[in-house]
């Protein structure tokens, strides 16, 4: 007797010591992790949820019938036991000690402890089982039962990649957990022990699923949770067809990754915070505009075009810098790098408006200032740029030089104001110093013709500066983040004045002439509203652009090769010029975007002078006799070729520096730009430096 009592006392003492010295571990990060949810700008339409498919909910959002079903299926004595089952524990320990397969017998508290706390382990051993029991007893003593049930329901795996009851409700029945019926709750409770077969209860799996479901309902009747009469009216709650969704498919992956990258690089979030914090991330993207962007690209891209040719399209709100929509590529799963935010391409003559802004804002140059547009011309160092087809323009003002993208006139402009002012202006409009100085690009006169490379989103942001009276906003894609506690942090970008409002108005006027009768007539919108912009084409048509804007939106379209930045695009049915396919895509998108957003037709602000001029001679001055009413809208219907689009007197669009310097100072010239029916000229070769790799 004394021996038995001694052994019993020793066992009790050992148990007490084990209990005393077994700490309750910290929660596992994986157990409480909730992946981020990304939403469109309305804050309601889900783009996608990444990471662990778990959304924690408070217990009071789980219907009582669902709670009762889980308790009936897993642990009927949950609210009475100390956190462990004596009989189940004895059975499990005996089977382990005897060498038999370790059996179950775990309570809801024990299961929660395994899933929620770290350091418990999952190996099949008596030591691990004993540790689980000790922690479960402590948790059962220290924590409220409702708290334990809440953690359990938010961490248990239900199948269909659903962790927690909320994710399960959506995965199985496409509804919020609060709307689950007792019958559906019984099915989900039945799935806990066998999540894989219950994930797809079709075919020969259905009889077993129905049998287990009925067993849970019978347990609920036994426990008084439901009445037998109510069960008799229930029908088997067949789950909806499992959605095999690839969250990153199509444009979704581009949106998610761009937003996540911005949060890490610009908003101070860590990747771990994003992946585990259950954040609700509201982007700036408009769902309808995103669809319109994709449709404009896919509908206008000709069959047979090489898959190596990539297209970037992006729209920005000039007043805020919010990226409203973009096209990132054919499919994130096959082209993970975004053509709009990751890839870069030489900008060609799309850089000229930046030089124009620098010149006008210096105060030394006006729209009526004239520059030599003859071709070819010779500069120190052997640099001799030409215009397209060696076209002669004579002395022309900056409106004409911009309208017809006259290379030699712009080189003379750069020579007069200095490359430093152009570099500084480009930085103010979103370019980085590294981009501008790569390979000493900004040390040669060809710099003004667009030898630098940029992301399409940068170009759209730069052109948005003109639309917002010279105020530049850094483009951004996340407007709000709500954490698990419901606290919301909103984001904006303060603008800075890159140049004066009058400079913006004058440069916009010059670019409106590009659309009315220059290289970008294909951008004229059918409702006749004001449009301004600039085409861009580089050497041999290796990259082609149209950058355009209305007062409410700036949009850039770029096309380039992913394999070779210097190789001609060779697009079936199109010449490789900015005034052709990019402008066509821009027009198709903007037409739909205006309809979606309901933008009213607004006129651009008044320029300081309605300068105009011909070509091949001195410009016509209208400084002193400005019209009393500013003409608005395009000068002709966009479906009808504009001035110079046919064999009329206007010279060919753009200008091409076909001659190469003997000792080239800084790389090739930007190309000439084609109109909708007549191509412009390609740019010069790379010279002694090559453009930055377009992959960044």
C-alpha cells in the first residue's frame, strides 16, 4: 500500500512539477497570419487575397448553429472540461507507450494549442503529447472558453486552402460566415477531420460526406443544439464548385505586386507585415478603366505580332498623381515584369516637351522664338543631325518645331539654353539623376531628342505636370491601408511646382498643335475635345510612344521589345512610328475612359500667344493680334486625314538624324514621329554609348 501510495505521490509531484515548469508559448506567426487583401479604388471590389487564406473574425460573428456544430463534432464537453479529455489522453498515451499508432482524443483546446502556439511540435511522441496536455491545461485555466473557441475557429484548416471559418465560408459557400446556416455549419464541422475529401464531395466521395454530415447533425440533436424536426427538413448543403483561381492571373498579379512594392519602398511597410498582418490595401486602380486598358491593347494589337513586343499603357490623375489604370502585360503568370512599371524604353521625341518646358520657364525663350530647322546641320565634335528625309524647315518657332517634331530646331534650342536646364527640368518632372546621366547621356546635344530611357508611368507622370498647371505629383498606386484593428492610414502625394502655370499653358498649346495637325493627329477624339500630346520614335522604330492628355487625365502608351532594345519592332500592318499604333491604342482607350469617368469636355488654359508658323521660312507672328475667342477642339474630323497626312504641302512628320557623328558625344538621337497615315523618320544610332538595358 505504501509503495502504491508512494508511486502515486511521486506521479502527482512529477505532474505538478511538469505543469509548473511548462510555459505557455507565444502564438505561432503562421497561426495568426492573415494574408493581405487588395482592393480596387472603390474599397469594395476585391483584386485578390494573397498569402495565407485566413481572415480572423470575432466569435460573435459566427452563428450559434455553426459553433454548436463544431462542438458537437469535435468536443461535446468543451465548455465543461479543463482543456483535456482524461479518457482520450489516457488512450493516446497508452497507444504511444505500447508502440501502437498514436490515436487522437484531442479536445478543441488541445487542437487550438497545437495550431495556435509555437514550440508544441507535431511529432508522434509521448513527450510532445505531454507538453501539449500541460499547455492545454494552463490555457484552459487561464483563458476564457469563448476566447479558446474563437482562436480555434480562426486557425483550424477546413480544406480548399481555407484556414479559419471565414475563409471556409467563402471557399465552400461563397458567403460571409455570419450568413452560414446550421446545415452548412454541420458540413464544415464534418470537414475538419477529413478536409481533403470534403473539399470535393462529388462522385464516390459523396456518400461518405453525407454520412459524416448526418452524424454531426445527430450529435447536435443529442446535445440539444437542434431539434430532430428541424434536421428532418434539412437537405445536404452541397458546396459550390471549387474555384481553381490563380490569384495572380492576368492583370491581377501586376496590380498586386506594384502595390506591394510601393508599400515596402515608399510607405515603410515590411514584407512580413504585409504578408502576415491581414491588411486591407485599397489601391488607386479603377476596375472599369483597368478593363478598358486591357481591351484597348488587345483589340488593337494585330495578329501575328511578335510576343517579344511589349506594350505599356498607364493613366494618371494630374491633380493627385493617382495611377487610375494601367496595362502590365499579356499575363502576369507568363510575363511577370510589368511593361508599365518595371520595363523601360528610350523615349525618343517624347522627351522634347520637357526641353520645351525648360526653355519656356527660363524666361529667355517664348513660343515665338525661332530656331534653324534646316537639315543637315553640323555641330562641334562631328555631330550632324538631320530631319526626316532631310526635310528643310528653315527658321521656325517652337510651335512649329513641336508640331512637326523638327530635330534640328530642337538641337539648336538645347544648344541655346544649355543641357543643364533640361536635365534639371527632367528631374523636376519625375526622371531620376541616374537615368539622365547614364552613359553620359545628358552631355551631348542628342540628349534633347530622347536618348534616355524611362518607365511608361514616368512619362505619364511627366505629361500630367502640363495638365496640372506645372505641378508635378509622384505617381502612386495605394491610397489607403487598414490594419487588423480597423485603423486606416491614407496616402497622398504632395505636388511641387516644376514650372510656372504659364509655361504649362504655352507648352500645352504647342502640343495641342501636334494633335490638330502634326505627328499625332490620330489622337483626336471624336467629340472634338481639347487633346495635347507628343509622339516618340527611336532609331529604327525600336520603341514607339504616344504621350497625351486632356485636362483630367494623362495617358502614355509605349511599345518596345523585351529581347533587344535596339531591334525594330516590325508590327504587321503598321510602320514602327509613335504616330501610328500607339496613338491608335491611346485613342481607343481614352474614348472609353472618358465615357467611364464621365469627364466633361474642358478647354486648355490660354497660352501667352497663339503663335503659329509655316515651315521652310519665317514663322507667322500673332503676338499683337490674338483672337478674341480661343479656338478649341481639333481642326478636322479624326477620321479624315489632316493637313500633311496625304501628299499635301506639309512636310513629312518628324525628323530623323540619319547622319552619325565622327566622334559621337552621347549616343543616338531620338527618332522622327509618324502620323496616322504617314510615317516619320527613325532616330540615329547609339553612338559610342548604348541606352540603358530596358529591363532596368
